[in-house]
C-alpha cells in the first residue's frame, strides 16, 4: 500500500518527502528481516551483531504469549529506508519498536507515515493501547511519535536493589493478611487494582483506557507468571493493596510488575508490607535482585523506593496512542 507524505519542512529531516511506499510486511518476505535489522540497529545490511539482536527479539517474543504484528516498512525507490513493528501482548495492548534516533532524524516524515499505518492496523486488530519506550535523548523520535499521533505519558525510572534485608525504617502493619492469586480470588484482585487506581500518581493518563481485565491479562504476560507471587493485602474492611511479581527470564531476579495501595490505606505502612513480602518471595526462590519501574513525576513513590535503597539503572520516556473509543476518550 502507498501513502502520500506531508511536504512541510522541519529541521533535521532531509529525505525527499513527496512520496513513499508504505508496506505492511509478511514474515515470509525478504524485506521482513531487513525491516527488523533497521528497527534494532538503524541499518539494513546483514551484520553479525545486528542479526544477533534480531534473533534475541524473536526469541523474546516466542518465549512469551506475544506476537509481532504488524511490521511496517517505508520504501523509496524500492529500497527500505526505515521500519517499525508492534509486539502485541494479551490485554489488547502492544509495544511499538522503532529504529534509533538517527534514523528518525534522517527519515522523520516517512517513519511517521509508517507509524500511522501501524496504528491503523493495530486498531483494526482490536488493540486499544500502543506504547513506545524511547531513551530520554531521542528527541527526533519523540517528534516523529508526536506527528504520528502518539502523546507523551511519563518518564519511567528503572530501578533495582539486592533482594536482601529491608531498610531499618520499615513500617509493616501487623493486621494485614495476604491472599495469593487464583481463579477463586480473581475478582478480589480486580477490586484491589481498581481501588489502587483511584487518585493514583503512577502514570494517571493510563487509568480507564483499558478494562481491568485487560490490564490483568497484560500483567500475566510480563516475564514468567507465578500466581503464588501475586498478592492482595487486606484488613478487616477489605483489600488495601496489591503487588504483582514476575520472574525475570534472563537472570535470577524478580520484577514488581505493579504495586498499588487503596486511598484509605496510603501512608500507613501498606507499601512497606507489600515490598517486604516481595523480598521474602525473592529469597525463598533464590532470586538475588528485585527490579521495578516508577513514574519520575510520582514523587511519593520515588521517595519511597529511595528509602528502600533502590538504585536507578536506566530511564525511558513512554509515549502512547489509544484507539479513539478507548475508555470513552
């Protein structure tokens, strides 16, 4: 399929923007592998390191309940110049993979056109939410994402700490009970998640875009799901907090996929109790590290994790696109 591109000039975009051929690529096509090389490294020619990274991406997808759909390439004079791809997960969501910032600088308009085609295909496939994660220095990519219909969500701070003793200032409520996940407790987890979303400072623009069932399905697909590592904390009045842990496949570590506290229990030690529970799960399962990501604008959470001794290891800026009818938006 072809697409006409905008002719407006923007600094840093130097490709001829009059026309380009935008194609959705099937996995059996020769250009499919070329597109994946462009996405992971910015180049299209075969190269041992680039091909290893493509293989790692394909192995990652195949090891989880994920699929790559669609892969979109932009061509000029029959030559692929840039590409993008969706890695679709359960929960009607996907993570879009885009090439490095230098490709966006050279081919910004055609990459934006490819991303718009990708979103059209995603909505046709009944997806509701598509997200891109880019390094903080990728300003050209952010401009392209904006022109393609994405909006900025949050800067995510990835953190880790050793899975060992909790901080000395730990405040754990002694009246809490913990229930693990099962088919019988599924509704309890939905209730706990919904309570934790009320007035949350953690990526608040995500609230309501998908059903809680969708969100829970997506959390199950993160890493290796073990229902005995998902917990709802409750008191005599009902659920007050929830923590979802996932085994990291590539190393002896667990990730906090989600943690939240109900409004009535915030500031009362529930967060300490949930992380203490997480640490104990790591120890009994021979995991040496606990990892998580936090919205940099969520100051209470940032301070909380700092008190627990988490250290920053990376940052990514999250951009999202939502289907027009998602969450009534």
